[in-house]
């Protein structure tokens, strides 16, 4: 019987543990900072953030505040295009100093047929305005205009990958493809906004900002 090579065995154990750790890390994706009890979230965008189509206390930021117990500032302005959002955001970040930015923008650009490269550049500027201040970002994709079975515009996937962001890629497309969750052709109703808030609550928990589900 050959003697056991303990050094070789130890090497294999360390190698396997390292591979397992790498696999776990790659599956978990980007993580968010754990929110303190006093942390504020800034929900920034246009009418989809403002809550057009429902009462103010039924917007997704209002429902998310109820679900998380955190202050969620609703900084949505109906009709705003991304160039206006790019110019508006820095002052809000400096005033509120949020722990987390929920960014949902660009839908009006698509409706007005703004060059997608321009929209993407404006979104990049918004992301960088937050990250340069040490503020974590959740990017929320917006669907391309359509009649049925809406799909999120590709630029959001590209931005999430470029900046390694926590990313909600489908909830608005899912809600806006269901007429029972809409108040008109573009905007969710109260039930739709509630579903969006629940999806974001799950995302916050999954990526470490809230205690795990």
C-alpha cells in the first residue's frame, strides 16, 4: 500500500475550496451595501417613478418605503427626458445623500425618438454622478414602446454590465404587458406599482441591502 501524500491531498482540498468559492461569488453577482436603519433611498426618474396612473401613496417608491421601513424619496417628474434628468440629479444627490439610488429613466426619450446613443450617455452620466459620491445604484430597465409583450431596451443590459450594477431587467416590461396592471397604454395602476415595489424589495434582499428573505 502506497503512503498518502499529505501535501498533495492538502493542495487538492485548497484548490477545490477555491473553485467552490469562486463559483459562489460569480453566481451572487454585484452586492449592495447593507442599509442602516437611518438610510435613505432616492427613487429617480420620470412618470413611472412619480406614479402616474395611481394615487401618490400607491407609487412604487411609496410602497417600497412601506415594505422596507426606510425613507424612499420620490424624485420622479412626469415627461422628463434623460438630458433633463442628467442635469437635475447631482443636486438631489448632494441634498439628500442617499445610501442607494433607484434609477428608472429613458422612457420618454424612446417615445420622442431621441438617439439611443444620447440616452445611453445621459444614463452613464447619472450612474457616474452617484458612484463618484459613493452612492450605490440599482438600474431599472424600461421597455421599448410596443403594443404587446414588451421587451426592455438593450442599453440597460449594456449599462448594467459595464458598471457592474444590480439590475432589475424585466419588471416594468412584465407589468406593462399585462392590461390588468395598467392605467393606460404607458403607466401601471396601483396593483402594477405594488408588483414593481415587491420585485425591488426582493432585489434589495437578494443583493445584501436588506436582511435575506
